[in-house]
């Protein structure tokens, strides 16, 4: 029985992965800052431990008999001691050092599709720096670059308000294309990656089956309800101003606003046939995801 350690098990990916592998018979340790957020995982059989990746002393004994580490934590919206630099850069490097010292057989790092040394967004540069650090660490690794999660970018940021209030607000024009993937498909890919050594020491992009603009996503949610809905837009100039205004107050929010500015007019499409489908998986379409979401309500 393999032992999986999930770093950030209260988030959308970490929680889904912990549940999936518990059902598959794995021993799962869920590492989180707030134990109150993983009480259900504990009831399902996960070993839950509290700690913070920015504080190595809180995970000094975390790796005992662990076969696979999956990092699913980020500090995109963080501030103070949980700011992005501390979590996404320094915290992950410290975690890699600890995993190497413990002799972890396989380290799976969740990066981002736009990770790169020249990306204007510090979050994406941090992701790239950690990719490089992990690749040179000596650990056996897999780096994931998943597309935007449907659960967050399609539902939480757009569809939820349409379903609950009949309206939603889009940052900018909302015309740029991006790729969306269901978290359960990412988890299914991780299952394949864990079991296949040919996925070691590689960067693996994970895309869904379609590319849509945020306007199109909102329209799909609206039409699925069969009711009238409204879509509002915040002009890009206003977003630029707010990103500057919030930077000293809430750098995480400022970062998200700046990301919206940088995404305006930039095509972030991905091709599914070279990612999820190469594992023999049939990815969830956005339409299927919306249908499933409506049926859960």
C-alpha cells in the first residue's frame, strides 16, 4: 500500500486527490494549516497533520514512510507571512530540501501553465524557480502544469453568481481564450503518473478538451439555467488602477488584478490531445461540468 502525503489538502486539488487515493486504498496524510478544514478527510481515514510549509520545524517528521509527495498549496492570494514569495518560492524550496533529506521516492509539484523566468507576474516566476530547483535537487520528480480548474475559474469566479444571483462580473473584456480542466481529471492523471515511471523527471501539461473565453463560460452557465442573466464588465483601466491601489494593502488581491490585466487579449489556449488524452483518459467537457454542477445544487 502506497503512502501519499498531500501538502495543502484543504484546497480544491489537494482535497480531491486525498479523497480519491483514500478510496483507492492508499494511506494518505493530509498536511494543512487549519485542521478544522479537513475533519471530513480524517473521518474517511486520512492521517491529518497541522503545519506550515514556511516553517520547516512543523514538518520535520512528516515524511516517515511516505512514497509520494503531492504539493497542492499556493500563496497567490496570501499576505503577511503567507505572502506568495514565502509560500510559493521559499516554502516550496524548504519543502524540497526536507523531502530530499528524507529520501522521498517521488515528488509531484503543482506548477502553473504560464510559469517562466520572464513572466511579468511574480507568482509565475516563483513557480518557474521552484521547477528549476526541484529538477536540480536530485529528487525523482514530476512537474504538473494544469490548465485553469473548472471548479474555481469557471464556477467560483463566474458561474456561481449566475446560478445564485442571475448575474456575474468579468474583469476586462472577457474575450481572451483559456483552457479549463476538471480537477477530477487532474487527479486521474496524477494516478497514472504515480504508477508509471516514464512520467518521472518531466514537466507534464494537463489540459481540458476545450478553450473558452470568460464571456463564453458565463453564457454557458446562463443558458444552462434557462433563465435571464446579466454580465457586467470592469474596464481594464479601472483594474490597472485597483491593482496599484491594493498592492501595499493586499498584495494577493493586487496580484490577481494584475493577472487579469496581463491576460487581456492574450490567448492561453491549450491542446488536450497531447495531455490528458495521452494517458487514455476522456476529459470532462465544460458542458458536462456545468450539467454536473447544476445537478448537485
